[in-house]
């Protein structure tokens, strides 16, 4: 790669101690996306994402470009609330088998708590874990 | 024009970091409508703007076949972790694509093979590439959306 490169196993502060760079690598988000799933769906911004699949009301799939090492990575999802600021939530959609995520994709959904039904909205998601 | 560094051998994630820093995202107007289950509504694939910028730039993305190899590994019995991730990073990156070629790549990466392998051989198409303005303007009855039965393969070729 024709770019500057710093190789280091440890970062050391003059007074506050040192940190193994593995903590930095392992602790960085590997993928994130900001999706508007209202109207005609669109990815507003992202990193390490190839596409969003709009699977129907309030649920979709995030497809990853640089795959994770396996399907046991961590996914965090948040969403916009309704106008009152409450009553909406979201999560990783696993279906009845609980095995929807793969190293290259994960499915997320958003719903109205009191109505127990899916609803379109905005998705903010990111992943942590090991890359392939 | 931004010149892509020689990326073969560089981790794909690092290449994407470079792209995020150096390339302007490209919002595609193309959408892929597909059906992969009789029991579910039509799904709509939306290209990522930063990924599309990589595709148009060239020299960043691996050939799509690499993803198929990794999918085979993951589907194999006893899979615990990818051991051939190097395929993503060490295979020669592909050249710049047109937006249409990038959509074809995306279909082969992110749609199930059962959809695109023989998309035009059934009673009706299982997949349609369209522009976003051709989709319904509102999401009313979204869970009932299906590809029109009246749409023929001949229409698709026209």
C-alpha cells in the first residue's frame, strides 16, 4: 500500500501508562450505517457496507463489504423515536431460528412497542468484532 | 482525478478506509427488486453510496467470486471461523466498473443465488432492476408488494 504506515504494538503516554494497540484494533467499530427506511429507502452514510435490503415494513438487511470472521460479532442498533420521543424500539432480527446473521450480513427491525408491530423509520447500526 | 494506490495484498478494510477518506460517495438511482420467498413481499436492494464510489473508482474491490468462496466455507459443516479471509485481501482488485456493472456485481454479492442464477426462467421474473422513481411513491401496503405478474422477460429485455 503506497501510504504511510506506523507499526506499533504499544502506545505509551508520558504519565498515564501504556496501551496495547490490540485494544484499539479490537475496540474499533468495523462497520456502520445510517439508513433512512422511510419512503424510498436510502443509505445516508456508512462505512464497510455494500447495500441495504429493504425487506418490508420496518425491517431490512445490512450487507457488509469486508466480511466479519464469523457470525458471532456484536451488533448495536438504534432508531428514531416517534414525535412524542417514546414508544419505538429496534433490534437484531433473528427470526425463530435465531441464526439470521452471517459473517457478511445482519438483519435488523424496528417496531412500535405498544402496538407490537413493525414500522418504517431510521436505522443506525454498527458492528464490533473480528474481521475475516 | 484521484489515483487508486496499488492495493493488492492490502486488507480490504484498510482499502475502504482509504476510499472513505478520498472518494466522494455516489448515490445510485438504481434499485433491485427481488423475491426470494413465495411467502414474503418483494425486497428492494439499495446500493451503498460509499461502496458505489469504490466500484466506479476501480482497484479497490475484490472479484465477486471471492464472496462466493467465503459463503461456501461458511455453509460447510463444522464452520467456526473464516480461514480464507485472505482471498478478500490478496486477490487482485477488479478494475473500475460502470454503474450498471456495479449493480450486477451487487446482485451477485447481496442477493441469494437462487434469485439471480435463473431469474428469468420461471413463470415471472424473480428480479427486476429499476430506477427508484419507478417504485411506489409511498410505502402503503409495503408488506404486500410483489413483482407484477404482467411483467414478462421480454419486457425486461426491452
